[in-house]
C-alpha cells in the first residue's frame, strides 16, 4: 500500500516551526540550572520567557566570588575618588567586600558606589593592618559597582585591596549547545 501526501512548502515549514518551538519549550521547561532554587522562578500570568530567564539568573548575596580585584592600591587624597570598579551582568543582590588600612596614622575611609553614586555605608579604619568590610548591595544588569577611598588628612598613604563581589550559589559554567532530538520521549 502506498500513501501519497501533497503538502505545500509553506505549510510544511509552519509544521516544522511548530514542532521546533514545541520541543524547545519542552527542553526549557525540563531543564534547570545547577543549584537553582525553583521557588525563584514562579511566574505570574502574562510573564514572558525573558521574565523566566531573569528570575532564574538573578543574584542573591553570598560568599561565592564571581568577580574580584585583589591588587593592592595606595591612596592619599582627602576627597573620595574611585580606585576599583566591577560591572555586573545580571540583576539581584550581591555581597560586596573590600579590605582597607589607615593612612599613615590617620583614618582611611572606603565606600561602595553604584554607577558613580554613593550607595554603601562609609567605612573607616585606624589600623595599619588590613580590615575587611562587607555589605549587600542591590544591582541591576550593567551596573558598575565601585570602591571609592579617601584619607582623613594628607598625613600618609592608605591601602585598599580584595575588592570582591559574592553571590550565594555558583553560576553554571557550561551550557548545552547540542542534543540529539531523535531520542526525546514525549
């Protein structure tokens, strides 16, 4: 028995497109990021796939370092100025930390700025040994998290180092780029 089916090319492309979209949605729904808390991905009516992706990739503060500038930087200015900057790729809340020393025998000051605007608490130390400060900062995708420093007077030089951004869980470092669809079961 022979069956012959005549399908217009445009109709065939639509059918293939619907199949590919359906399998893509199936793969997206049945794939999760490692260490991902599913409670963060509940969507409301009308949310888009981009809303889902944003919820899956937003940060929460923690000790997993995603960016750092560990180089020691000296400073002498009595006015705040920027010495370090890290640009974040995604939105969320991050833990920002840095280490600071005094300026000679007068206090050294450090403060977290976001896109050139003071955001964190002013921190100070009168110790010649490094003192580490940290706080949680809310960020948007593309924000520049910055460390500004100054000395109480021009008596000596202070030092800052170990400017770090931490989140609660590791981000995936690998992405599936190919999967043989012939073995999928629906």
